[in-house]
């Protein structure tokens, strides 16, 4: 006999799985109202890219370039792979934007996400040269997360955070839900409007 609590939990998990699957397939689309405009001054922290080369967070992005930033970690088995798939779709469509676009995947698990590990993930998602997979010392990552107001106290249940913006001006749009590639492209287009 199935217990009522077991039935309810099963239904909740099924609905959650369907919702995430629909989001990943672009069937569920949040309105642009699911983004909030903010001013964010990210530090010009020195990080390491997927090849172990120093990468200045602000200094190595072109002057007129836009960015899409996502915080994740490579051993994540829940929301991070969906976020990376969304960035993969944006990476394939960067040329639709009138300005140069860089994608930044910044680890929230620097103890495990070495440049070599980040490189393997970048290759798995077919990252272009404009999709930077970045790691750094834990203190540097903590400073970036504080500046971006990205809470990751429990990395296993962290909220998906996407920032779309202009590092020079500090003008960003923060996602309030898991966006899809069309929404991120639309937010990038707003910078030329």
C-alpha cells in the first residue's frame, strides 16, 4: 500500500523534474521581468583560466564587450549542468549581438575545480575562446561572490545566478530564475537599445 506522504513526495519530485526539463528545452520561458537591473562593481581579481593562464576578471575583457556570468561547480549534479547548457546555447549565438560577448563560468568550489578540471568541463560543453572557465584561490572567489551578491553558503543548494552586463559601467541584469538562452540574448540586446 502506498503511503500518502510517499505519493505526495513522488508527485512533487515529478513536477519539479518536468519543470527543470521544460526549462532546459526552452519550453518554459520566464518574462524579462524575471531580471532585475543592478549596479555591480566586480573586483579586478586575478583568476586562472582553464589553461592555467592568469586572467584578470575585469582587465582581460575588451572595453566595449558584454558579459554573461554564471557561478557553478564541476561536480554539481543538479542545476549547474543546466546552467552550462544554457551558456552553451548563448555561446553558439554570440554573433547575434552587435557587440563582443564573453561568457564567464566562475567556480564556487575552487578547492576542487583546478584549471585542468575546468578545462575538461569546458571541452565537454564545446566552449569557444570567448567562454572563460575561471577558478582562483578561495579568498578571491569569496570576494567575487560578495561583490556579485551571490550566496553560496551551501554549494549543493545554491541558487542559479546569471549576470548579464557591462563590466566597464557596472550595469547588470540579474536573473531571478533560471533563464533560457533567448532571455539572455534579449538581455544582451538591451545594452544596444
